[in-house]
C-alpha cells in the first residue's frame, strides 16, 4: 500500500488561497488531507530576479494515480503563473494511515 501513497508539496501566497485549494481537492476526493503550514520564507530566482516572499506550504496526502488530476486542479486554482507542485513518493508508512488515505480517495475513478 505504501507505493500508492504520495505527498505533494505546494506553496501558496496566502491562507485564503491555501484553504480554497485544500477544500476543492478534498471536495473532489483527490486528497485525504491537506496541512497548511504558515511561516514559509521562499527565496528563489524568477525571470532573472531574486525573489524573497512569505508563503504558506501545503502538505497534501493522496495517491499516486490521482496526481495528474490533482496537479491540474491545483494549477487551475493557483494564482501563480508557475506554481510549485512536487510529488514525493512514500516508501513506507503506518499501515492504518496509508489505508485511511486510500479509503478517503477511494470513490475517485482512477
């Protein structure tokens, strides 16, 4: 079951945007859980400029098979032209938690 689970990271500019994305993903059963972590400071290069922004981090728990739909939905709702959406494979985890992820996303047709 661990091979099905994944974590997706996504930074957002505000709590409002984070909640909007999280609720949409949950309502559509593309994810089991989204943590919204405040206090992220992101330094990066964009279009040749050094940027220094305050953001929030979404830690999204889902299944690998749902990633294409999840990514498309995030990109649709996200205000950034280029938004961070990174899938991290889960190699192992507590079986009851992994089963919960699977059950909360089970109604979604793969």
